[in-house]
């Protein structure tokens, strides 16, 4: 299109090197019919290729070729191989090239070539050519999918564009060859890069160099944290399609806080004038990469644009920010001085520190490293860095003696900083690229769907939102110590190691391409351990949760060698009368720990009391069993909906009649008799996993995975394996009514699930931190996760590779399926027979069975 652009410029007597001329060239190229493309130019080796009559504008008339006589001697232009086309194929139009560039970017994020990506998406990885239907379907998904920060043109999202690309790349009209697709993508990338490089030649003036230099601190920041330009763009745009002018000003404020507001606005304007914004008036990913590249090549000093502006103290602005933030959050600034002192980068201040997820009681001497929008980056005396709210910084630290116990607090910070950062998603990056808590930042990384793997992705995001698990797998050396490769009930440690590696990707500082990662290695480890979860069939997320937790437990079981055989005592009314229920429960817990003790037991497992009463003689049998999750009915025995979690817990604890084929064998009657069975929660775990039994089967089938407990009427299925089992899916229906539950301060003591005879060491108050939603019916459906992110102080929905902030009002919905609660103030303690004081039971050291456990491992 360049010869036509030169004609255009000559007609208007404009310089071909001016910005207006180059914009005109690009605009003209986007509307020029295909018959006027550069493929009509005479080449050095022969005649022009014959073109079809289809064009962007629909024109079919044959146009005269551009000749040397038409251009004139001064306008002769060599045609590059890219302009000549790919291997004899017709040229692509700009919108088509842009779609292939987007396709190439998606393939690069996944580590594929563009052909491998398209053929894999089509389900034909070994094929050499694709038919039209497969090819168009893949390109339509890319065109209509979420943009990866690239251009978002109206033409590129049309349904006709993939078909147009197929027509141009197909040699036989039926298929597109792998090699032709690779060549077309490479040519498109070269053409886009050439267009950008050509346009850059117009802006080599001194003023332009000074404007680009404003971004040099940002480029140094990107290089310092080993980030790609695309990753930095995703962080800085904060979930928006692009960077607006106010957004750019906020970014520059982080680097030039010492300059006056007017000077910062001037700097922003100088950069904005050089930016080539998209149709929405924003800087997109491609333009951001260009600006960063030009800033790196600029020789002007970063402060050249501020010439003539006296740098002013940011005292007023920062003080006003501190006051406004404190007022809006209900906080208050320090009252030790009448007016705020100037705050600059490098100032010594007194600041509160984040310790174990809470604000420290006393401020600690620290130094300001940088400023963010409503927070300040602080460096404490031991080198620990944290980003804290502005209201936590109380001002200049004139004497370190004022902070009594500062050294002890700093040592505590040093020992807990890594865990706190990892658990809460607090980043130690720079002010502008720090803990902005946007999709792609630590704890907000999506998981790519590997083929009906939404059930797995949703569950993994909930587990990754559990600070206790993350601390164990990433913040300590206990995992490798606890790996039990000889346990035949586990995976030899493979699942545990891959789970730890996956948590490292979700919470690590290493940026993930496209804001998501592929859990291929974890799924491979699961598939090797269980054939059921190795295929592409959809599965039940609850059943997968039960399997994963059990597999992690066996991989990390601290009981070595062959598990000992244990015999639980027969807890008759007489035995319970002599021992008491609490001692009997503690003894059963001790016996359980002979065979099973792991971090999963420490975090997820509690204890239930099961009582069966004979309706013939009145004999009562009691058992205490461990549980890893609760399966709660969502309807009562008559099928009426239960509308709250409290009602579900009441129904769970309701007596159930055992009759017919479920009759119980009474040891006193020595016969199978009708009986009443009742379940109640005896001891609660630190993390309580609740499964709502939403799937009803007319045949009355009920099945529960090992480790969980299904309560209520047996005709309401516990959720295990309902996908892919046709015998169960027939006659099944989903119970889609809403079950209300509190997001905070759920008191199970008031819900009727805890018997009065069971003492609790801590208040049974729980807060929701994650849940799995199910959309659809029994035959098909989709799983997503909603997880609380502490650093962002908001909920986020994880829909496979998509992560977005979520309104708290929408968390409680009729889609809720799995609920994850954490005990408020609960501390995870290793459960061992040698440390009964860590058990959830109220221990009496005089109990005889404890003395037998003193020498236990």
C-alpha cells in the first residue's frame, strides 16, 4: 500500500514523513480494495499474480496496475517478500493480518506454533491440512474470545473474517495446509512490525525523545522485575481493556511524586501525544510495547520534559490523600503533630506492619520506598518490604526509641513475612507494578480448561485460596519431609509434588502468560493415580475434591510402613456411662491417628458422632468417626426445599429411620431390626468443607465417597460420580433452589448441628473463603469458583482461565455446590498421638490411654 500512500500524499502536497501522511497511508491501506493491493505491483522477477475480484469494499472492477510512469522516478519502491505474499498465496488485508497476529499471540502464550495451536484446537494435532469447518471454527473462537490485550477491531470480530482468511490461504478451495498457515502468520507478524517501525521513523525529534524518556523509569521497573511488556500492560491496565489518559497519569505519579501536579500533567500529555490510541481512546497492548521500546532507545534524560517547572514538595497532595483515605476507610492519622510533615521517597517514618494477616499494634521505624494510588511501599529495618495503606504510616520517625519492642516486632516480621505475603497475595514489587490485585497477579491466576476440566479447575482454585495449605506447600520444608513414597494407597508423592508446583504457579512472582497457566502436569499425575479422572469426560467436582484430598492425605501420611490394625471400642451405654463421651471420642481419635495423620487431617478433618437406637429393645450404639466434608441435604424427608444452611444442618442431624433393606443388626436382639440413626458433629476442623446435595434420583440411589458423610434422607444423592454414569443420570434432576448462607460469622453452635454434650475449645464461628458453583443440569454443566482474595479485599470469580472481581451480593446464589469455611481465629496444629494437647478435644491428662501414647511416634 505504500505506493498508493505516496500518491495520496503527493496529491495533497504533504510530506511522506509527516505523521499525518503516515496515518493517511495506514487508513488508505485499510480501505483499499484487494484489486489495488501491492500484489498488483510489478516485481523484479516477473509479472503480477492474478487476483480474484473480491475486495473489502466489495468492488469487483479490475484496476490499472501501478507503473513507474504513474509513480515517477522518485517514487520507485522495492517490494518486500512480505508484500509479495506467502508462497504464491494472495496477500491478506489488514483486518485479516490482525486476526492472525492475535492468533499468533495466543499460540505464543501457550508455547505452540500457530499451526500447532490451530490444529490442536481443532482436535487434529497430527493432520497436515484442515477443512473449512474446523479452520473457521477455531478462528471464530479466537476472534470472539477475550482479547489478550491486543487490538480489538470491529472487523476482526466479524464471523466472515475467518472464512475470508480460509479463502485466501486455501490452494484447493477445500483445505488449508499447515505450512501455508505458518507462512501467513509469519508474514502478518512481519507486516505489522514493519508498519510500526515505519511509523516510528517520523518521531525522532528532540521533543518526542523527551516525551518517550518519561517512560524510562517504567521500563527500568519492568526490566528489574523480569517482566515482559505484555505482562506489565496486563498489570497496569487493572482489568480494563486498555490504559486511558487518567490511568497513564496515575502510573506516572508513582515515579514522579516529587514533581508538582502541573509538571506531572505536562509529562502525561507529552506521552499521550505520542501514543497511537485505539478506537476507544486507550493505549492497547501493541501500542504499550511500542512506547516501551521507544523509551528504551531514547537518549534524553527522564526529567527533560520537566524543564522549566520547579519541583515542588508533594506535601499537600500526599497529606490530603492520607486524610481522604483515612476518612473513607474509617481510619485516622496520627495526632502527634498539628500538620502533616512532607512525605518523600526515602523518608524515615513510623509505620504499622502486616503480621499474620493483621495490623501490628505498634508502629515500627521504616523507610518509604515508593507511593501507590492509596498505599505506600515501606522497607523495614531488617529489609522486609510491604505495601501498607497510607493510614498505617504515621509520619516521621525522629527517634527509634519511641517504638518499644521494635526489634522484637521486626524479628517476628522477618519470620512471618514470606508466609504473610504468600498467604495474602501481597506482592513485593515496585509501586506501580506491585500488589494491584488484578487478574494475573499472585493468587489471581486462571487455569486453562484442558477439555471438560472445569470441575478440576474450580476445585483447585478453592484449595489455592486456603492460606493454610499454601503455607504448608510453599512456605515450609515440611512437604518433602512428609512425602510417603511407600504408601500404596497414595500416588508415591507425585500428586502432592505436582500440587505444590501448581500452587507455585498460582501464587509465585513469576508472571504467567495471558494471566493463566495450564495444569497439565497436575492432571497427568491425577490420571496416573486414577483412570477415572484421566480422560476428557466431565466429572463431579465434589467427587474430585474427595479424591484429591484423600490422595494428598495418603501421599503425605506421616504413618510410615504398613498401617497397624486398630479395633475401635464397643461404645455401649454402659461403657459411655463409665468413660464419658468426650473421653471415648478422644480415644477413638487416638486410634485413628495410629493409621492416619497428615496435613489434610490437621486442616480438614473433624469428628462425628453416630448413634443408632433399636426400636425393638431400645439398645443404643455409639460410634465416633472422622470426616473430611459434610454432605448436607437441601430438601427435607418430604422433599420440601430447605432455604438456609441452618435448616440443612438441622436436617442433617435429624433422626433417620432405617427399615426394609437398611434394617440394622441389634447385638442385643441378635436380629435385624428397624432403628433410628442420628448424626451430629462432635469436633469441628479448621477448614469445614460443606457439600450441598443438589442431585435427586428417583430410584433412591445414594452414594458417598470415602471420608465424607452423607446426612438426611437416603434418597438424596451425595453427589458422587453423577457425570458419566448413565444408569444414575436417568431419572435424575437438579435441585436448583437457593440455599442461603452467611459469608461471615457462621455460628454452628446456633444451627443445632453440635450436641450440647460436646465441649468446643474455640467458638464454632466460621467465615466463608471459597465456593464452587455449578451451572446446568445433571446431564451437563459447568463449574466455576468464587474465592476471597485478602490483598484485594474482594471476591473474585474463577471461570477456567478467566478471573474477574465479583460482587459480594452475588456470592450467595442458587448455583452454590461446595462451600469452604474457615474457623475464625483457628490455628492449624499437627495431630499426633504424642501431643494430645493439640487435639480438638478437652483432654484430661489422667486418662489412662494417654499414658500408652506418650512413647508413640
